[in-house]
């Protein structure tokens, strides 16, 4: 029986750390982990102290000195075995994920599949980290480049994708020859813990990956320790900026992915039934708790009335409930605090004069337990309103009407964020112009969630990203390796 299964089948226990290839349960401060659909406590989470982290980081550094010597073709064999174990336990991981995050089982399974794809791509590291070479750059002199691992890397991951986002980081890092310390969100520790258990079962050497838990004190210790070489983060923009500035000031390589305010632009010639399906998936999938969620619907020209008529009708028919149950189309928000925050934005939208065509607060009448907010659609929203500018991270969609494509592009580009956007149209010229002119890193055409596959980078711009090299794809290979130039001449 696994550590996670023991916790869920017996009394509530403390989530362990994974250090030096062994599981340990520290004493000291803990906080409860809750099931968002019921509000029940399902685990207790320990907080690492600075002395804990110093020990873990030094252990990781010692492991790095050996792991970097292992040939890359041998390093990835662990990941091949890991991928097989993830496939075997995918449904189990999805169930754990739903129990602590709240998203529907179908959504959780899709997330686990994305995580597995990240591991698949990282298995190609023997090819991905190849260098270049050129003979006779001068008479009798040859030149080549190689990529080498950089050392101890850390990952600080969010609550909304507890299976997928860690795999944006650690498979690439360890395949490249680094060691890695994972600090997941305090809200969702059970999913990454189970995934680390499977990595242990795959035969990963002790110290190559370590798992710790904690809050800001833990993060600060990871970002400032002299033996840490690189830090990866996904979360809100204010914290992403803090992580970037703190880690960079301490000489670390940093990729810090922040928040978003993603616009979905609908042109008059769009296929409305398919567009509405994509909008609903984008805005209300995972209860809107994702950085690629569409949160501003931009209706161009005369499309607003027929679009909203169909959208509101479909939205009111969505089934909201416990994500672990069959037939649910949207689950709860992750915590009571986050529910309060999202409800506050809905109240702000009403106070600022927006028209609530669907009000997610109504779901409280039928869902007394858990942290539920239903899908919400605001019409008559202006660009100056709070709900049009700030990241809500919940199932709230604001509708802004614009007369033409130019004004829609200006609206999108006025945002301080630049994560993702999409245009819905059957006009190739409009789509091409939109792709070229928007100041956004990921652009979809008739695709509501422009999420790149594992072999492409997650390319947020502006206030949605701090750093130079993005997550996964070739950027991950470059981020987790250092390039060395070698010049040789033989007499």
C-alpha cells in the first residue's frame, strides 16, 4: 500500500517529505488539506524549516556530483520506466487529483495524460541536448559545442495542475543530468507525492529528485541558497515577479510564469455552435482555474446577440457538482478562501454596472457543502472595469463588444498580460492579421485553449512571464543545461 493510499484509507496522516531516496514525516507546523467538493480534511501538510531545506539542498548537490556522470542514455531509462508506471496508474492519479483540486475526473485524466507526454518528450534528451560542431574554423582548428547540466534546480508549482506543471520541470531537468527539488502548492500535495512515489519505484537514484512542502519561508530558502542554480515557478503574476527578482538577485537562472487575462475574439463569420463549445470549455473548464482560461469574450460587430443567446442557454445547462461523480461538467474551486475571492469579483462586477446574464452565486442554493461557484457571464462590460482587467482565476466570463477587428486587437494589446488568446473566424485574412498583430505569446485560431504540446514552449509574454527561456519544449533543454564551446588543435 502506498503512502497516499494509507492516508486516504486510514486516519488522516501527514504528507511526507522525500529526501535522499527515503520518505520522512517531519514534526512541527502543519496545515490541513481539504477536499474542495466536501470541505473535509483529507491530509495534514508539514512545513519545512530553513534547516530542513539546507540539508535537502546539500543532499541534492552531493547527488548531482554523481548523477551528472551517468551517461544520458542511461539517465533516460529511468524515465522510460516512469512513463510506463504513470500509464499504469493514470486513473489512480486522476482520482487523487480530483479529491484535492476539485476538477472533474475527465479533466483530471486529461491533465495526467499531458504530464505523461512531458515525460515522453524528456526521454528524447540524448538527441535534444546534442551540441554543434564545425571542423576547420581556422587552419587546423576544430570547434564544437556541448550542453552540460547546471546543478541543483528547484520547482515551485501551483494548485491548478498538480500533475502536469511539475512535469514541465523535473523530467527535463533530471534527464539533462541535474538534480531537482520540488515544492508543490500547499493546497494539493497528494498528487505530486504519488507521482514521486512512482518515480522512486522506477529506480531513480537517491537524491536526484527530492520533495518538500512549505510556504513563503520555504520558497525564500530555495531561492537564496548558494547551491541552487536554477528556479522554475508557476503562479500569480505578483508572486512570479517576486520569485524572478529574488532568485535573479541571488544569481539563479529563473523562469517564472505568471497570471493571465485571456481574450476570446469572435468575428461575425464564426461558426457559432462550435465557437460556443470552445468558449465554454475555455472559460469554465477546470472551474476557470487555469492560466489559459478565456476570461474576456470580445464580440465583434453584430455577432454579440446571437452568440450570447446560444452561450447563455448552454451555460445554464452545465452540470456543476462533485468532480468525482459521473456526469459532472464543472467542479468546485480549490479552497473556501478562493471561493470568497471569486465571489468578491462577481460582486464587484455587479457594483460596477455589468449585467450578470448567468450568476455563479446562485449555485450556493443547491450546494451547501464544498467551495462551489457556478459559471458566470457578464454582459455590458467596459475595458475599465475590474473584472475586465484583473485575473479572477474562476468561472467568470466578461463580454466586451467592439465594432471591428482593429478595435478588438487594440483591446487585447492594452492588457498588461500576454499569456494566450484566440480568434474565432472563417476568414483566413482576419486570422492571419490577428496572429501577427496581437502582443500575446500563445494564439489560437478556432481553438479556445491554445495549450502547446510538450515539444513546444509555453510562451507567455508581458506580465505573464518573467525570464528568457520558457517551460518545456526546446526552451526547457536550454534552461536546464549550460552551453560550452570547445576549440581544439593538434600538433
